[in-house]
C-alpha cells in the first residue's frame, strides 16, 4: 500500500503525517495507530508492538528481588539433587539458577558454570557459542537452536517493543564468534512466532553425545505461576527412564560438580556484570 493509498484509507487530506511517522519524526497517537492498524489489517500482536514503539505500551517490571528469591529458594530445594540438569531462566532467557547436574553442559566444571552465570549467561550464549560444550555435545543442534528462538519469541510476543528485545539480534555480535553470530542472525530471521502457526510444544527432544555415550533427553519447561510466568524452570529429563536415567545418574555422580549446591547468580562475586548488560541487566523496577 502506498502512502497515498493509506492516506485515502484513513480519510486524510495528505501524506505528510505518514511521511513523518515513517521517518520517526512524529510519534502517532494511540487512536491514529488504531486507524492505521485497521487500514493495514495487521495482527493484534503487531498492534501492540507498534503501540509500544510509539510509547503507549509499558515495559515488563520484575517483582521485588525479595519475592523472587523467596520463590527461587523453594525451587532450589526441588532441583538441587536431581540427577539430570535443571535451571531457572527469566523471560529474557537469562539464567538465574542451575543445579550441579547442569555442569554437564560445561564438562562437569561447577566453577565454570558459576563464572558463566556471573557474566549474565543467556540460553542463546549456551546454544550458539561453538566454544562451549553444549555446541559439541548436541547431535540435533539445528533443531534445538530453532526451537529456542521460537520459544523466546513466543514467550515475548507482547514484549517486542521493550529494549531487551529490540537489541536482538545485534546484541549477540559481541557475545559470539563471527561464524556463530552469522548462524544466530540467520536463525533469528528465519523463525517468526507470528507466522509459524504451530502448537507450542511442552516437550523438546534433546540428543547429546557425552564421553562416547548417547543420551536422549526431553527438555521440559514449567513457568512459575508465583512469579507471574516471568520465570521458567527448565529440566532435561531422560526420555527413556531405565537406561537413560541410570546413565545420567552415573555421569552426574562422576562429575567434579557432584554434591555442589545450586549456582545462584545473584549471590556470585562480580555479579555486577550481570546487571550492566542490555540483555541481562534488570528491567525497570527490578534488581
């Protein structure tokens, strides 16, 4: 639709207001956006996105830290002794907490897991960074990469105007190697939660090859209702209880991290780095 055609559809006498809006020199009123959205026949999610970009939306505000910790303390007790990896992320996919078994993703090194958490590690860092073990261990890596981007976009369908979302994919340029970044950008552009009309799968298959052993896991996500679904508990349960569970128990017991407590990012040294990044930093009113 041309600017002239849009002006006619809106009943305007000229195209100058449209030109100014397109150039970012004028922020439209909410009623103007409603008229434009109707004329362009865009989705409700896109209406919300445009309203947010024009300053009519709001940014997600995390609950007070004390409330977050109160809930995460309970989750800590649930995941600490699990024989399979489990961790807690927020809606930005930044990691807040991980059990000792999650150290399997970093060669069993609990200290390295803690160092990553203190730096504000996100799921995308773990999935796309070829220097980290998950990239080497995953045998269905491409499926896992696309699935995580889809889930991130689906979780944040109505947060696309917020700074942390607008920062993507450019924000990953300094966090990944050039080849990894190019792959991330290609996947980011290819996956569109608005047009990929599909069921949101609760269970995601994850295939890993560790120490000559092939593991079939199922990634299970459980949003925390007590934290307004802003936090998600992620567990990697063995797909076949008997052989896979026994193997996972053996691998977990043999790791240097065995018996270590959960990594709690907000308690780690140098956690200031976690709070100074456009992706991992706190939302307004948060930490």
